[in-house]
């Protein structure tokens, strides 16, 4: 049957894998490539030329016409500029295909229009893309034909990072170096490298393409700006893990196949909590590859959706009143000798290396809770973090009963002599097997949860790049490792010193541990009492980037310079203001040109009816009542619309980017909310035939 897809056959078909390199490259060149991937350094000029030629031949055999340096500027999405493989024609008019080592390694996009937060003035627009040899090149198949994509980092003429990837790679080197120091102290002298592994679970919504095109808010803002709740939402819990509908299933099948061809290990798929919400999770991999792959996942979702006349909404909060979307960033640390440093083993209470690593991570998260929260902020995520939705904006760590008990013992007595066991799961049915339980239940409300052998950072937004959160995690943990190693390397009695250090760190930073319900009002108060930051919005979090504590951290490990950080802060204010402005303008447009005219039409039919009823000598009070009600709501709506227009105009006059961003947050957003209220009320009373845009019911239940 040729409709059956053999995963093994198509997996990584469009990736220039190590396997393909091994086949196609001379042995010494392949070895050179491996050495650079594993240990750093640069390819020789000859090596680069040979690799480029092999890549080009493979790409052309598979139908490619162009190549591109694929990079991740500060927009948070990817950028590409295609160049055909053709050379200058000879005098007979014949062209040959070309792709040199130089073209592979370095590109120079004239990229002055990317956000740089003042790092690059337009008159000094030079920027370079540089090949990230550790992330494999791949073929992108789209309507443009087949394009060879070379993952790259993007830097300015003076070497400042203009992208999300460069700092990530720098942070990976930092944490590797510091983690190796620690494991060496524990006698593992074979480990030369420690790599952060990341698995990002991606949530998304699907909506019908025809309905999408009728909603300016979905098209311009990626979320609904108006919309009364549908009679049914998520209250029945019948969508989560529910049977996947046929149309969605067909989308998922295509999506998986496209991703597998690109070497993305799409593994798990299911319906999520909200109607029309779904999730895809890949198998974890090295952090920078996971970051690239998550970008590919998001892009492929959007592309495949269009082929099914669907649209994929990656926004964190497409619909009010039902769950929004996030991205759980699963993170662990693995040595090149195959040890997961976050694996507690069967007796975590006696696993000193694990306990030290855990203590360091708790310390890192406690000291830099604000920065970690910042790393997961984007405009859409403000509707989740700090709003009435999961996860809370307060960073805390969930360890689970077993580890929490170990920590308690260590803090109290310096020893953890007992270990809570999970026991057996008894179902009470003789034909069902009794199975061993985990020692710890799960907690779904924690923003940073230990889940067995990894941490799950759940604050990240669904549309955001996972580069920043992972850069930050790597950096803060590298700092804690470094400080621990500095002390332990000097210690005369290592065992005693580790023991004291673990106790000290746990005692000092235990306030960050919280195993309870993170959504509760009590926790907000308790966190305040503990002195944990509760930063409600993206732009309030942005200031963390220019804290001396942050600058010191990032400069110390060569991840960001002071200038890079302040420029990123600046971009956050700009992005925020621009995004809210687009939303506000979209509301003004929809209210003025769609909703108000529809309400006026409705009023007209009511008024006509009242007159006709009166003329016929009929009791018209009910219809008059409807007319008055709708009319007064329309008045309220028009006033709110005028107010929104006025504050948007006012915002346009503010010069300072930070001030402007705060004005959008504090004033424009209030005016937007105020406009939405009467509009949504009108939706509930105006004739559906006249309502100009698809309703929540249509959007969420028509997939
Ligand atoms: P859970 O049930 O805790 O959500 P899963 O096994 O379903 O865990 O994994 C969720 C995500 O975490 C997947 O993307 C998976 O690949 C990733 N993951 C699993 N183990 C690790 C690990 N050691 N390091 C990083 N990510 C991991
Ligand atoms: Mg999940």
C-alpha cells in the first residue's frame, strides 16, 4: 500500500545528516567535521569547500535550486534570503551550479531592517550570518521549490549578537565548562563536555481558513479582540485527550510526515484543554538543535494548516475565557559519557552529586527568578503569566514529596537518612496488574517543576522562541556551578565541603520551593511574604535585563555584553508598543467599519418594527425595550471607540520607548478592554444574521 508511510524511510530524508556526510565526504574531511562539531574550532578552507560541494550535490539531487542562511533575528521568528546555486553564465550562455565553502560559512545579509535596539544604525548596516555546524542543514520544500537551509548565527560588524542563537551557543559553552568542573570533582574525569538537552511541548489552536479570513483580529493580531463566550467552552473537559476529529487528524498526519522528513522527532500528539486546541511534543535533543527544530515545528504547523484550509494560531491567548497556549520547556544536562546529571537514581538521598546539582539549580532559580520570568515573556504571554491563567508569574520550584522530604532532612540535620517510597498502585480489580507507583505525584500548576530526570519550565509562551529561556537557564545554572566549583576545588576535605555547601544552599534558597497549588490566591500572598518577585507584565520584566546582577552574570560568562542587554531591553519596549498598537488599530477598524454598522442595521429593523406595530395598534413595548437596550449599548460602544482612538493618538506622540510601552500597557489596553465590553454585550442581543464576524462558537467548534 503506497499510502502507508514508513517512518524509518522518510525520517531525516531532507536533512544532511552525519550519516550522509559520512557517505559523501572523504574520510579525513568527515573526521574534520566531526572534530569541529564535538570540540569546536574551524574547518580548513579545503574542508569547507569539499563539504559545501557535497552539500550542494545532495541538495540538487533532491531538487534544490537555492540555498539560504537560515537565522533567528530578534523578531523571534526565522529569516531567510534565497540565493540560486547558479554562477555567472559563460560566453556560450551556459551556467553551472556553484556553492563554495565561503558561501557556506559566511553570509552578509543587508539586514538593517531587523530589530537591533540601536546596536546597528542603518548607515552601518553590515551584519554577518555564520554557519552553526552543530545544527544540521536541511531542505525546505515549499511553493518556492526546494531550498537548502543552512542554520546560522547572526552578528553585527563589531561582533555583537543580533540574534537569539549566538547567546544560546555561548551559554551552552558556559554551562558545559562549569558542569565539567563539578563532575570532575566527583571523580568523573572522562567527561569533557556537558550538553543541555531540551524537549519543547508545543501547544496550538486550529481554526477554519474561511472563518479566519473573516476576522481581521485573527489576521492582524493572531488573537480575537472581540467575541462573546460561546454557550459551551471547556467546562465539560471533553476535549482534553478526546478523540481527534477527522480534519484535525489529517492535518496532524501531514504535519508529522513533514517534520519527520526534516529530522524533527514529532512523537506525541493530543487534543488539549480548550476546544480546537492541540499539542505536539518531540523527543528531546541538544538545546540549539531543539531551538531550531521548534522554529521548524511552528513554521510547518502554519504551512500544513493552510494546505488543509485551516489556520494554525500560535498566539498565547487566541480566545478569552478558555485556556491559552504555552510551551513546556523540558531541560536536563547530559555528559558526553552518557550521564544525565538530573537523574536522581534510586536513592537520591545518598546521591551527593545529584544533591549538589539540585542545590545549585535551586540557588540559581531563587537568585534569578526575575530574570527567568523575563526570559519567558512575550506580548501574548502577558495574558497568561500574571493574568488569571496558568502558570502564575511567580517563579517557584516544584520538587515533589520525595525530594522535598530529602531537602527538609538535609536542612534540618545535614543528613537525609530516609526516603519516601511510592509503594504499589492497587486498583481493586483482580484482572488489572498492581504496578509500582512513582514516589511523587505531579503538579500541573508549578512554573518550574522537577519531573523525574529533568526540569520542566512551563512559563514559555506558545509563539515564543525557546532560545531565551534556555540561554537564561544555562547561564544562571552555570553561575551557580561555577561558584560551587570555586569553593570545592579549594576545599581540603572535599566530602565535608560538599556536605556543608549543599546544606548551606538548601537552607538559604528553600523559599523557592513550593509544592502546593500555584494558581491559588494564598500562594500569591505566601510568595510575597517569602519575598519572591511577582512581575505581572512583559515590560515590567524587561528592566531585569539592565539590572547590575544580570549584566554581571552574562558578562562574566561571555553570553551577553552590557550593550547587547540594553539593546534587547529597548527592543522589548518597541515590540510591546507596536504590538498593542496593531491590536488597538484593528479594534478601531472592526468596531467602526463592521460592528457599529451592523448594530445600526439592527436598530433600524427594530425601529421600523416598533413604528409598524404602533401603526397596527399593537403593543410594542417589548420591541421598544430591545431597541433602547441596544441603542444605549451602542452609545457606550461609540464612546469607548472614541476614547480608544484618542489614547492611541496620544501614544503616538510619546517619544521615549519605555514610557510609550507603559502607556500602551496602562492606558491603551484599558481602553481596548472598555471597548470590548459593550461590543460583546451587543453580540449577545443582535440578530446573528446581521452580526458581521464569525462568533466564538463558529471559530472553536467548526474545525
Ligand atoms: P512528561 O510526561 O513529564 O511531560 P514526557 O516523557 O512526555 O514527560 O516528555 C515531555 C517532553 O520532555 C518531551 O519532549 C520529552 O522528549 C522531553 N524529555 C524527556 N526526558 C527529557 C530529558 N531528560 N531532558 C530533556 N527533555 C526531556
Ligand atoms: Mg503538556
